C-alpha cells in the first residue's frame, strides 16, 4: 500500500484505522524525510487527512486522519542503513492501546514494551514475563469499554480479517496487576531480574 500526504509518499505495510478513520497503528517505510513529513501530517491540526492507495491505482482506496494527541515512535529498519523507518502511532487517551510485532521481535517482548511505555498504565513488568503475560492476557476477559477489546489482549481485525502481528490491549491497570500478582504467586514468573 502507498500512503500519501500533500507533500510526501511512503509505503505502508500496516495501517489500522478505527471506526472514525483515525489512525490507530502504522508501520511505514520510505525516505527519512518522507516518513517525517507523514508523521508531521498525522500530528497536524491543519492537514490531518492522508490517502491510502493500492499500488498501481490512481484512486485512493481509503482516506485516514491523524490527531495531535498521537504519540509517535520511529525506529530505523536494521537492513536499510538508516534510510527507511518504521513508525507506530497510537492515541494515548483511547481505552485500548495497540502494538505491532516487528521482524526480529517476539510478541511477548512487543507486549512488554507497549505496557512499559504506556503512560496510562502503572504495571511493574520485566521483559522475561512477556510470553506468560501474553498467553494469560489472550484468555482474560475484561469489562467492555467503548472501542476497547473484550479480552485483555486480542489480535486486531480489519474488516473482519485478522491483521498479522498487530494487537490491541485494554488499558486496565487492575487486571494487568492481577495477572502479574497471579504469576508471581503461582511461580510462573519470578523477580530474578530484580524489582522495577
């Protein structure tokens, strides 16, 4: 897919928009200046609309938008010598957060990173707990929140299809803390790495 603003074009291998067409999750690659222009557009109040094209098509397949409250993270792709980047964005105020499993990362570690850097959560967590927490979270139901997942962690769906490597998680401190407590009491996880 190709994602374009008025001034830049990049390739997007993952783009998830919610029911209001706001971008929830984005992975894109292109020249560094184009990537920066796209995420500037995501955070802009003036020109928040972006067009998504199928390759070879002149008509946009979808129009999506960003918002100034998005948090944007960028990381260079290791095999492209710093020319291309991956950017993941999400709305910090939404009841659900999102994470995407990049190549070379396990889903458990991606979950840990998402929880550890989410300003709405205060869950003490160690990297080695990721696989346990992901397994438990996929089975744990949470009370339904508007636009939130029914389970603590669930694969993201786009038009009813699962999106490989992309997940949503509920921002429910009590349930996450309960899973950590249960894991420590049962011995499934331990504080061997030291307390945080």
